[in-house]
C-alpha cells in the first residue's frame, strides 16, 4: 500500500483525461439513446455502448483543453458539468429523434386514410404500428445509415461544441421555445408527407357518400374498401421514394445545424 504513493503523480496527471472522457461519454450516451439507427431498441445495448465509446475516443482530443481548463473545486462541480453534458446530449438526440417521429406520424396518417390502421405489425422498435409506419421508419433509418450518417454525426458532434460549449447548460427559455417550434415543424412535415393520401382519403369519402346518396340500397363500403386499398398501395409505391428522399434531405440539414436545420 505504501508503494501506491509513488503513483500519485500519475493519477493526478490522468485525472483531467478521465474527467474529459467521462464528460464526453455523458453527452454521447444521451445522443446514442435517441439517434436514428443507433438508438433503436432492436439494437443491442452492447452495440450502443461500443458506438458511444468509439465516439468518445474520437471527440476526446477536441474537448481535452476545455476539460482541463474547467474549474473543478468540489464534487458538485463535476456533477454540474456532467449534468450539463447529459442535458445537451438529450437535446441533440431529441433533434435527431424527432425526424423518426415525422415518419411514424406520417405512416399512421397514411394508414388511417387508407382504412388500414387496424393492421398492426412489429417494427424495428418492437412497437405495434401500422405497416406503412414500419416500412417508412425501417427504410428511412437504412437510408440514413447507408448514406454515412455515422460519419456525418461524428463531424456534427465535434462542431456542436461551438454551439453548446463544454459544461454549459443550455438556456431554459431558449430550449423550451426551440422544442415547441421543432414539434410544430415535425407535425407540419408529417402532414405534408402524408398529404397525397389525405387527399385520396377525402376523395374516397366523398365518392362513398355520393354513392350512398344515389343508391342507398347498395353496400358501397364493400365496393369502395378494396378500391381504396388498391389505390393506396399504388400511390404508396409511387410516393414512398419521394417521401424518403425528402426525409433524408431533412436529416442531413439537421446534422449540419441541430438547432436551425429545416425538417
């Protein structure tokens, strides 16, 4: 035990590095919990942990000087910095995760207007959702990963330290205002992506009402249901590539600017 005192200088020199790695890991782990592709519940926890550690090692040289210059006098200072980093990570992760919410809401609206919302199936998150939601989310996440989202994410996380300085809490009022506007933008984007199917559902409902008015004895729903299903699948085959391309463009814009990137 007496020999450990000779290693005290080594521990003192390594303390800033350990502190910096821990702070970066707090931010990255929060992002890995929400980020598309990495944060899906179908991804094993060990894989998420490995990715978080890899990002931490990559970003460590960028933050080391700031971490070493941080004023740490007590344990409370360390907890405060770690809490700030975790909160920033959650904010960035939410900025990315809300893009998945856009596809989920759009898929639910599409299924509702095609009278297929009662068909549920598992998706990459093990949730019971409509088949359109499962297809859009799985295809969107696959496109993002295939487009090198992890490389762009590493670059964006490095640049995020200019927007969110190390160990600084984001403003509460600014964060609340940004969250409100981003949720509103996500809902607007979802309606925009599902708008062709909303129009199709409206036309179908009007035609069904007219048929029932003209021939009350005709079971128009039995005739219209197969028609709206066939038309919906045909429209989805045409519109899905456009929806996914537009979503991927929005994902790249958000990576370029977490706060102001248009959805």
